C-alpha cells in the first residue's frame, strides 16, 4: 500500500486559534481523507510549537508559569480540532521529551561536524518574528516594515549555523524542482530569498539570561535553541527520526519524506524554504529526501467603513495583533461544522488570499448544499419510497437522458480526482456540484411525479429513480473527505453504510444493486434561515 505523509505547520499557542488555523487543518484533513480514498496508507501529523520568547513574555504578563500557559492554550487547539472533525495520526508538542532529545542529538551532531560556531553580534532584532534582521530586511524607505513588529537593537554572543554553506545547493534544488514548492509561482519568491541568504548564517541560540523557555544546547548550558530551529525539527522528530527502534513513533525510513507540508505564505521564507532544507542538507538528507511545501494564502477581513482612512484598502490581514480574528468554534456552533468545513475549503484557492465573509459562508451552504445537494437527496429518496416502495427495481428502460446522467457522473468524478490530486479542493467540490446540478435538471426533464401517472411509464420511473439514488451514493463517497459527517448521513439514509470507508477503485456504476432498499429521508443540510444573527 503506498504511503502518504502529510504535515501542517505546528501552531503557536500564544492565544486562541482563529479561522486561519482552522483552514489549514481542515485542508490537511480533507487531503488526508482523500488519499485514504485513493488507497494510500496515510500519516497526518500536526501539533503545537510551545517554546519561544513570546510565550515567555505572555506568561510573565499574566503572572503564570509558562509551561502552564502552554498546556492551557494547547487544549484550545486540541478541542477545536475535535469540534471540526480534524483527525490526525500524530500529535506534536515541542515540550515532549522525545522531541527535546531529537533536537539535542541533531545539535550535537552538527556541532561535532563543525556546522555550528559561536560569535558576538550587534544588530537589530524582531521581537514578533523572534529573529535577527539584516540591512536586506529594510524596505525601500530604509525602514524595518510593520511586518516585523517591534524591532530592538541587541548586542550579545550566540551560536550560529553555517547556513551560507548550503545556499548554492539550495538554489539549484529549488530551481530544478528537487525541493518542491506549490503553487509554482512561489518558487520565484524563494529564489529571491536565497540570494539574500547567500552570505548570511543563522543564529540558532538565545542566551538564557534573555530567554529560558526553550531546549538547552547540549554543548553550552548558557543557551537555549532558537524557536524556529526547534520547531522545524518536529516534522522529523515525531515521524520517528533517531527513535532507534522505539515503538511510540512511526518507522521513519518507511514514512519520510513528507509528500506535502502545508504552511502559510508568511512562514515560507525564510523558515520553511531557507532554514529547513538547509538544516536537512546539513544533517545528510539527500535531494530525494526533501519534502514538498504546499503554501496557502492568508484570510483577510473587510474593514468597517468607519475604520477606513483616505486611500486605504478596504481589507486587512486577519491577525491576533490587530484584534480582528474570527473564532471558528463560534461559527461552528452557530452554523454547523459542515458549514464551516465546506466554506473554508470551498472559497479559497490554495496559494491565494481570500476575504472572510460570513454572508458568503451562508450563501455557499444554502445554495450548493441545502438547495442543490440536499434537494437532490431529499427528492430522490422521497420519490423512491413513495413511487416504488423504496426498493430499487430491475428495468430494461434506457434513453439519452439516462445515458447522460452516467456520463455526467463519470466526467465529474474524473474532474474531481484530477483536482484533488493537485490539492485543488475548491475545484473538486465544484466538480461534485456539477453532477448535482445535472441530476436536478434530469428530474425536471423527467419528472417521476408526473410520469408515474401513466402505468406504461413504470419501467422508466424505476430507471430514473435508480439513476438518482446511484448518483447520490457516489456523491456521498466523493464528499466524504470534505464533509465526513454529512457523507455518513447520506450513505446511512441510502442504507449503504458499507461504503464507509470506500475506495476510489470501488466507484463503478452499480453501488446500489437491483433489490437494494433505501431508508427514510431526513434533511442532511438544514437551510440557514436567520443569516442576520451571524456572529
């Protein structure tokens, strides 16, 4: 069975999760569930990055122990993933002793190989990004932009990783595609960033007198590991790297490299496209062992008219620092988990930004799920119960419209598979909806409620209803990665629960054979009827 290893960026639990966190995890969950439909053996890893200066500062401000703060906030993320039906196979917490040991072993090896050195440095430091800045990080006005947050000048001694020694290799690997970056347009951005890193090494420590909340350097107890050097290693530490035969983690050799690492565009450079591959290269990983990055955009949010200054954009990045985040748990409670899951993966093109709009969430749910798919399911089951007793009958009848239904299903399934293979979830959901619309139009052209009045049309009615129920079964399976709970309800009402979990190879015409008896219809997608009360 082919393996498929998918990871997401681990979240920084210095506060509560927002819709951006939810999008990334739901996207990963959808891809993981789809790969299982494809027949792959999937391992989905996610988690939290609990160390760093910001966690320590927040704990000091609140007067709590920093470890207590990390555990408290981590629970918020775990609870949200349970609420949204995100099912992962591996959970990473960077305070885990197994991770600490892995990080320290890697540091020791790199130190012994001469990849790390110590020096004094004076320069500017971004408190928000927890990294030192160079003159290349200034904007065209010669200033450090707002993306860096508070910038202070520091002078201190630290340990450095010889990042510059790997820049030429990285440039070739990115140019050739051996280090995969999706979507393709992000590759140019990375190549430009590599040029800025060609003569720069990476500070990988912080003195304990300034930061105590981190993993201690095994060769110098006066320092802890820089949070990004620590956090990035989670992708391999919790995949079993260096586990030496332990049974609490996966078999690393069988799992690595990651087929896809899902990250936001704000942490593409320098962390994931510069630091991470250079770290792996220094550790001895070959080009064939490099992961592929899938880079998604930001969720923006519209500003209120009264907040707009002259000439300002009417939208801004959703950010905790701007106090404009949307709580996905509140949305799920108000509208349903199905509505939230569908919206976040249906309305943002992977790699591009999108603007959060609660009215769009309502519109998509009501039009594509409640009206289109829900109506198709309700009518198909109701008419099958009422007109042929709920049991699919044998019929030799066929016509061009019936042939067109089977052709539409075949084409929509092919389009769905092609889109999902490219991580284009919106495209896949549009393909599903295309067949739903075709089936609803099929009913309008061939109305069983009218045809049944003529006894000579009984075979035709039976064939129409069989085609509709069969289509609903296929749609229930194809929808399962995005909406697993709704899919289970659809297949349950069709009395086809044996299709949970199905495989793509099972999706041949005839999932519901002659003599199959369907169950009672109950609305799977109740229409959102009070949109004005949206949170």
